[in-house]
C-alpha cells in the first residue's frame, strides 16, 4: 500500500486496530465496546479550535437523536486529559467521550497522523460489532467540518444493523436551513427599518427604583419595517411588551388588508435557550391567535430539539398552556452554517463561546446591516490596563469578521473589565471587549446590551462612560456608543 496523506488508514472491510487509552470519562478498552455494539471514532485536530467547538456538540446531538442505537462514539485528538475534561465540560458533551492520544499511537494506527504531527487529521471510522470498519470519512482539508449528512448516513447504517427504522425526521426537519414564511405576495423593499429594545437585561428580570432608567426586562429586540418585516431577536421577558405592541393597532403590517383579520407573522431568532432568552415566550400574546405564524430559528442543545426545549418551559407544572395547545403556527429551523434569505433579508449565524453555545446573527436588509451578538465571552479576559486594540488572543476574530462594516452591533456588555476577570467561564463580555470588537469590525454604532441584574442605573451609566473612554483611548472618534434600555427605539 502506498504512503498517502493518511498513511495506512484501515479501509472498509478491514479489521479496525484495537487500542486502549484514557478519556475524560475514564479508561477505555476499545475491545470491550466492540462486542456490545458499533463504535464511531471521530478524530479531530484539537480541543478549542473553532470548528471542533461547533462540530462536536452538533455531532453529539445527532448521536443522541439517532435514538436507542447500540453505538459508542469517541472523539480522539492529541490533547491531554485535562484539556479534554475542560473542553468537554465547556461544550456540554455527555455522550461522546474524548480520548487522549498524546503519543499519537491511535492516530498513527488509523493513519490519520504522522509521527511528528502535532495535530491529527479530521477523520471518522464506523466499526461494527465484529470489529470491522464499515464506513470511513477522511477530510483532506482539516478546517472542513464533517458533513452532517454523511454522519447521518453512518448513523442510519447503525440503526439498520439494530433493526430500527430511520426516524430522525423531527430532528432533520429542525436541522434544515431556515425557510421563508409563505407570503401571499413578497414584502416590498422597505424604506425605514426600526429597531426596538423591549428587554435589555441579562440573567433575570429586575424591577424597582434602582432600574428606572434602563429597565429590567430580559433580552428581546425587534426589527420592523414600513413594508411589514418582523424579525425578533430573543424572547426574554421583554417579549410580553413586544407581543402587546404587535397585537395593538400601532402595528399594522401593510400586507394585511383589514385590521380585524390582521395576521402577525415573523421570524424569531434565538441566541440560545438560557431562560432569560425564552422566558417571555409563554407571555408573547401573538402565539395565542390562530392566524399568526412564526418561524423560530436557533440552535438545539446536545440532547434536545429547539422545539422541545421551548415546550419544556410550558409543561403543565410550570405553565397552564402547553406549547402544543397554542393556536398559532410555529415552525422550527436551524441557521448554523451558510446564509439564508428571509423576506429579502440575508441572514447568517455563527456560534459564540458561552456555557451552551450562543448564536450571533448578522442580518442585511435594504442596504443596512444589524449584528446581534449577546451572551458570549472572549477567549481570555483582557489585561486590565491596555492602550492598544485587543488582539485575536482575546477577541473572537470570527465575530469581528461577522460584524464587519455593520451599521449597528448589539453586543454583550454585562461586565466591567474587573468583573470579567473574576467571572471567567460565565459566558459574558466586558464593555472593553464590546468596544474593541466594534472598532476592529468597523461598525458605525455599538449598543451595549445584556446588563447585569446587579447593576443599577448609575452602574450602567458608569459602564457607558468606560466604553466611551475606551474608544477615546484608542483614538477612535467615529464609533457611536450607547447603552440599551427598555423602550429604546433606533432607526437602522
Ligand atoms: Zn442571557
Ligand atoms: Zn446565556
């Protein structure tokens, strides 16, 4: 056999090399698993890389939703055990065990790394109960993630071996790229785009005299147009006010002829499903009316679909009306990769670093660009004193790229620099991180968002002053910065 890029990777029909190693869930003797069921080995280049961060939770979700198949899945890289443990915890892995292969014994046996390679190639092997390789996938380009369709194919194979029918249907449907709402006629290109902030607080709603000026509702922002567009970002407690507005005579989409038969139709983009981003949904009145219709777009976590997570907070023990009983039409979609056009708007999404990954959205419509990027933390907390722009060691370069040239960036600004240093792993940013990201991306307006519930109005004033100071230290006099408050309205 010739020496290829992948050395001597076992081919379909050949016996899989046996190995034993340590994983984040304990010692693994691969032979012990093979008798019991199929084994899927996923070699990946390194913990913490952007592609692996996005891909492993997605693969775990796929494995989970494949149902009760007899399958054990291992992720394998050259990283050490401590790295694997921290990484698995951060991305919330439960089913996939991460195997540590620091001496490259396993990856060499499978031909996915050479003796001196620091990282292994991206490659997948499906092994049946007899220990025979039945399916492989070798990526020539390391930065190219596994194709979900291909992994799905492998899982369908295992389901067949187990005599199960292939019913990944719910999951597959929700995994589909978001689609446009059915419209009688396409919405006309808008001339005005209005951004409204209904909830700007993070973590938990607050109320009282200390929060008079900025307000206390949790995350909810809407983008509406004079030609009937409706895009909603997150459904925190602010969604109650938004719902009341949409059901009132103040909102009259031009596509509806009669106010009496008014339909409220739009898209709800969820950054993630932490409670402060979904808790307003059961109080969002348009979902209680039958002609109304929403396409809900987001990221399911490792073990559940987005629809089932939203339904979970409406179980009878928590709320009297179940999601199944809502008269409106709700459809769920995904938007992780690529771009999609919804009512003429181009939308792209990207995962950010947060205890459950959070999705940032870039929306372009009528020549204007909005980026919504809440609930995420930088790679590292920045130094407390610095007079230069934060680099890629701190700032997420992918977010900078995503926000490039935006008219307006809504960015997590929950903490001061000192608070961020004390809250590593909590999944939020400081005002400095927000300002530096905005300047590096060349955005025109930055809106500080997701205020900490422990911050009163004066604290948020102080954070805004810190942000303005940061921009002047960096000698930037073009970026406009404001702190979001409940009721803020801006023309995009
Ligand atoms: Zn949040
Ligand atoms: Zn969160």
